[in-house]
C-alpha cells in the first residue's frame, strides 16, 4: 500500500486507513501491522583454511545469496514499511548486526575463492546502505521523520550502539572512511547521549588493555585491578580473571586470542578516531593515551617473549601471530598520531582557539613521555621536531619551555644531540595556518572600521562575485579580517564548520540602534533624543556649561559694550610687539635727505673720493666707443668743435641737464593748458545740415548721412533719455535723491 500523506506530516504522526473484510481500520504508519512474515537469514563467516568440508563453500553461497535477497528486500520497502520492519521484526536487526560481527576484518586477507569474495562484497555494500538509510530522516516530502523522534528511536530501540558503531568503523572505515564519518556525524549529532556511552566504552577498553598486560606481565604494578563489569565473561580462550592470586599458565591458544583481541581493538580505536576526529575529547577525558603508553611499554615486549616461549618458530601460525603483534604495535602508534593530528588539523585550519589547541597538543605529547618505548618508536616514524617546528611557525607564542623539554626527553633516549628549532619566520599564508592577530600600522589605524570592512569585502568579491556581503563579512570576522585566507578557504572548500551552515548569499544586516542601546543600558526606550550629547542615561561626560534655564544670558548687554571689550586686543599685544624688535635704520626718515631728483627716478651720485674699495673700471663694451671717439676727435679739425651748438645734449652725459629738464616740463605744462597751438590751423566746422534742398530737387550725400546719424542718436537727447538725464542730475546734486 502506497503511503497517502497529502499534508506532508512526519511518518510518526501519519495514520492510514485499511479495509479488512469490509471493516475500515485506522493504523499508524509505524506499526507491526506493516511487517511481513518473513524469516531473515543470519550471516555466517565463509569457510576457509585447509580443513574445509566438501560442499561447505557451496552451502555457504546458497545461504548467503538468501541473506543478500533479504537485505535487498529490506531496502526496497517504502519508508514507513522499512522503519516498521526495523522496529518490530524480531530478526531484522539480528541479521544486520550478525554481518558486522562476522565480517572479515581488514587485517585478514580476502577469501581465496573469487565467487565467495564477490558475494561477500555485495553483501557488505548492501548492509552499509541499510545503515546509511537508518540515519536518513527525510527521503521525500511525504516520507520523512522528525530528527527528535529518530534520535529517540536510534537510542531507545538500540538500533545504534557503541559496539555497532565500532564494528561499522572496523568493517568499512578502511576503504569508506569518509562515508562512515558522515554516518557517525549524523548519529552523534542527532543523539548527544551517545557521547556518554562512548566514554563508558573507552573506559572498558582501558580495563581490557590492563587485563592483557596482567596476562603476560605478572610484575606489572597496577594501582587498581582491572575494573571489568560483571557481565564480562571473557573472550574465546580467555576467561574472566578470578579474585584469587593463583596464576594460570598461558598457552599458545590463549596468547593467540590475546593478540587478536589486542589487534582488533587497537585497529577499531584508530579507525574510530580517524573517521570521527570529534571523538578525541572522549579519549582525553578518560586518559586513554596513558593507557596505550603503558600497554606499549609493559605489554608489547612481553607478548614477543611469551610467543617465543609457547610457540613453534617453524610453524605458519607463529609467523602469523608475530605479524599480528607487529600490526597491533603500529596501530597503537597510529592512535597516538591520530590524536595529535586532530589538534594539528584544528590549529592549521583556524578552528576555535589556537592557543588552547596548542596547549592540548603539548599535553598529549607530555602524556606520551610518561614511558620511553612508544615515544621513541613514534619519533622514529614521525619526527617530533618537524611537528614542533610547524607549530612554532603557525603559533609563535608557543611555550618554548615545554617544546625544549619534549625534545630533550626524546633525544636523551636516542643519544643524539637535540636539534635547535629555527626562529619563527614569515607565517604561512596558504589558507591553512592561523596567524596571530598583528597590530595595525598607524596608517591602518586611521582607517575607520566600516571603510576597512567594505574594502576587504570588495577585495573578496572581485574574485568571488557570487557571494553575499554578509557571508563575506562573517568569514572575514572568523579569519581575523584576512582576505587571502578567506579566498583560499572558499576555493579549496575548507571553510570552518560554523561557516559551512551559513547561506552564501547572506546580505549585511545592519544592527538596530535600539538593540544596541538596550544592551548598553538595559532600558528599552523609544525617544528621538536617545544617545545625543545630553543623554544622561548613556553618557557620563555631559557638558553642563551648555545647559541653561530659559533664554541664555549674553555676555554683553549691547553692541557698545561688546566694542568696548578690549580683552582680545590685549591678548594680541604680546604677539604684535614682537614685530617692533626688528628695525632697519636706513629705512628711517631723514630731514637731511635730498629728494630733488626723486621725481625723475635719478638718484644723486654718491661721493666715492674717500672710497677705499676697488677703483672704478670702464666696462669692456664702452671701451670700443671711447676709442672711436678719440679717433674721430684726432681727425676732425679743432675749429669744427666750436661750430657745434653748445646746447645740444651729449649722449655720454652722466645725467640730464637740469635746465633742459625744466624746459621740457614747462612745454608739457603749456601744452596741457591749450597754449602753444596758435600757429595750428583751425579745424573746419562739420556740416550737420539735415534739411537739405526742397522736395524734388534731390539731396546731397552728406545730408542723407546726417539724417541717418540723427535718427540713430536721437534717443540721447530731448525727451528720449529722461532716465539717464535724471540720473546724471542726481549724481551732480541738482535734485534730491
């Protein structure tokens, strides 16, 4: 029956009408009524090894093909039927969990039969799709479930548990790590109570590691015995330890089970941290690092010794178990590395507080230094000084005392000199390194914040014009207003988690001033004068001198009082008195100064008879003229000099003759007064006749010209220009204005 949900309600609120023998029943969408009566097959591990019974592989293939059909049938159901089957079918979850429990772990090679391996991969893929569908709350508009209801189902119905989550990590985490990581994000995001269960599960793993140490190292001095729960009955050949101090002899089979359990658990923990880095605080909370350090120090070496004591070095099983110990040893080192990598990734991506992440990184490294073997092997695989150098480049304020102590502790076991970390150089700017906030230069400090933000937003929009201004501003605030880091993070799809949930077309929403005032004062007021210079509710520096009652009294009574106030003039006396200190004596007036020739622009010749300076020398240009005059004077007879008029001016006179100057001045004066023009002929009177000859006799050209001139200029006389005439009379004082 197809789900009828026209109102698009969540599936837990949908009720369907069913007609049964003519009777209409109302049945909920999630109900045992929708579960088909079908037996589901439990998964079994394929037979392998040299002791395979004839026909066992074919039998397994036949059964597992039925198992695959059951899983595909489950996936083909509608959303409400799928969830009804998961919740109310008695064998459904057992069939799914059986595959996770019996699946081939990554440390075991694939089956030698291609048909078996192909069928196994098909089943493996189908089961992963089922668990992925279990965390999908919406498949369409009509078939969906609220996240709150799904979270309760997953937790209360034990659909997902920490063992199931860890089995998913071990089965699919190696080749489908990203997909498993998204599934775990959904599970822990929907139901936060899983974190508490994870803390308890990690604490149990710690006790299991302590139990393994006690099985191989009887001299291990533990503060408390393994705190295993009462329900723990052991695993395989290993039984729950008794309360007595009697020690059972460790056999080869028991050692094999210990090694396989150690390898399986350590690989599961490593993959869980790798695909879900948010689980690192859970391991830090339980001091899991110290547990693996002690296991590596007091358990791994003893496992090699017990293997040599109980095993046959020529057998294949011995070599296999030895390889498992090596793999478990590498997994413990990788767990330590993944925990450190989670903090390094947070530091380089700029998520959260960089200083806190650096401190956590150093704290984990200090926990690793509690014993020698693990940190020594870790340093041989991943040099610690390289990581510390990168951290110092990313965070120059790192605690150098701790870093030096870590390096000295590591290299003291290696008998090698401690390398010196270089001083922090220019910070990395590839978008993955968080830089410490630098102080603004004086030039940047003068730029207002809003102008600086608009400039950075426009810089980002030049490269990414499709982004909204509000989204860019949020990114700039997160990355310390570094436009290059914002551009790189967006282009590389490496934005921080808080920014991924934002709408990239988000505009800038200005702050409401009323909300700002409410946050500052705690009072919600609606007044046009809120926040002004006289608002005593928000300001403590109100200028009281500007406040007065009624009309403000002026400083002066009237204009005369203001003009009589010489306060400002007295203040300027000191300034202008400084200008009187400089006085040029030559510029002073002297009564003895001869100003006779000042009007002609000729100054009197000073007396140079007593001048002791360099004597006067005739310029070179005048010497040629002097020689020519001398030659002419020698050639001309002496009598000719007497014929020249003495009144003629010599061109080489030093100054103008005063008599000639007075004569020219007198002539100019007489000319201005009209005298001296008696000999000039009188001007002919101009003909202004406009009457001319009688009509019919023709007119002369001059008469016509006079008539035309009179016509053009008649407005300047008589009554044609009264206004200009009156204005002229008024200017001459002939009539009152």
